């Protein structure tokens, strides 16, 4: 058994689900870059589209059950954290998606197997593949198990959006709204890394990086909040 096949076997064990259709599993784990050039492959972008919707439904369903007294606003805030790219990537990393991905050699050498964007996309694609093969109850069982640490984390570290926190803090001190600027971008188009600087009047700027502009803005806001002793 080669290294990737061993990783796929370990991934299924951690998922608690064994695929009957090897082609569906392979599609979920194949990034679009694997088909660059003359060779065309079936990749995971369509499954990612479906998996995003399946995940949102199941996490929203669980939130309704776990927090029966929560308002729609609180449920929405928790949902946003539990299904965002960072959380999907963290779950994917915990179950070992990275080593199981099908990528061209160049992307592997650039560290793509540990990039949040690729891990999150593959995580959503895997959920879609389970849904298509076995239905919603099978996906519900998987999500309940592997998303449990994420549910526990939002209870210990909170679920506020750092950009909202920074805006509220600045408004309370009449400092004006935070201003975000992209100050760097590296990497290929399908796996970029953005650097964003946030400025608030009267404060030194904060900077952060991420696989999207939005993620980098959140990282920058978090950095400024931490420096001001607010996180």
C-alpha cells in the first residue's frame, strides 16, 4: 500500500465511514489543480458546492437542538463560526485529509496539503460524497462526531467575529471605523495567501494573513485586539 492509499484508509477510519464507491471518494479528494495541463480529471468543486449546503443544514439543525433558548441572532453567529473555512480546515486537519489529497507534485512541495482553503474544500466535498452515497442520516452521524471539538471550542473561546468586535470597540471610543487594506498576496490563483493591514485612529496598525481577503482581515483584527488586551 502506497503512502496516499494508507492516508485514505486512515482518513476513512477517522471519519467513521467506509466508502463503497471508490470513484466518489477519489473525486472528493481530487483538487482541480490535479488536472492542469493536457490531463483532465474529475475534481471536487461540484461536490464542495453541495457539501457546503449539507454542512450548513446539519450544523443549523444541531444548534437548534443544543441551544433551545438561543435567539436567531445567536444561532447565526455560532453557525457562521462552525461552518467557516477555518473550522472546516481544522476539522479536515484533525481527521487527516491533507495526506489523502490528490495534488500535483509542485503543489505538495509548496505545502498545499496543509492550506486551509484546500482542506476546507475537501472536507465539504467529502460530506457531499457521503450524502450522495448513503443519505443525510449517514452524514449527520459523521458531522456529529467530527464537529464535536468545534462545538466545544466555541463554548471556551467564544464565537464573536473579530471584525465586529474591533468595530464595536472602536465605535465605543469614537475612533472611527477600522480600515482594511490588502498589503500582500502570494501563491497561485487557486491557493493564494493574503496579507491585510487594519488601521484604527490612535492605534498602531495590526496585520494578519489568510487564504482569502476575509480571513486575512479577521486575522488582522484579531492581532490588533490582542495587542490592545481585548482577547
